[in-house]
C-alpha cells in the first residue's frame, strides 16, 4: 500500500506540473489565434498554420489535463444520486464507477497508442498546407488518456475520502 501511496503522491506532483503546461498551452493557443486575426485583418497576411497549431494546443491541453481534473474529482457527476443514497451504498457506487471508468480508459489508452504508432511509423501528416505530423496530437491524446487511466487506478487502490458536493 505504501508503494501505491507514493505513486499517488508522484502522480499528484506530475498533475500539478502538467496543469502549468496546460495553462501555457492555452495561452499559446490564444496568442496564435489573436495573431491570426490581426495578421489577416490588418496586414492581409494569409494564415495557414495558425488554426491547426491552436487546435493542437487545445486538444493537447484537454487530454493531458484530464488526470488533474480527475484527481480533483472535477469531472461531471450526478450529485442528485449522491444525496439520495446511504453513505455505504454511495461508496460502492463510486468504486464501481471508478472500476468501469478505469477499464474504459485503459482500453481507450491502448487504442490511442495504436493510433500514435501508426502515425509515427507511417509518417502521417495532416492534410493542410502546413502538414504537421499527426503523431503530435495523437501522442498528446495517448499520454493524457494513459495518465487519466493511471489516476483512476490510483483512486481505486488508494481510497481517499471523497468530498461531497457541498464541501468543494
């Protein structure tokens, strides 16, 4: 159990680091899109790469920050059920949901790593005129989903008290 608690602490530290990267990525997307608008409107410069680069930033941020959100139990849940059920039943409900979610995201992680591998080996690029390699967004997706699966697994084995709706 000590090993899992240490892994949970390491995952928490990694999540805090990744959330900073996510914030930087969102800022980059905002700056890229702002430049795109200004370049077209004021300088009549065609923009080819900006939309796709900002999309890569947004997709990457969404996926790599998912484990942080899960750690905080910030994903959407049905809190109406929580209030209607006895504490013991609620606890079992949360465990069952975590196990099902872990199995789903473990499967999803495997599939996204396959997608990443195909893009890497096949040297796939996007269809745009810029043509960036597709392993970049696929790698971010695979990494994020893998971290999310690990986070859920750690929440299953290191049972921490779950904050109720009113204690956020």
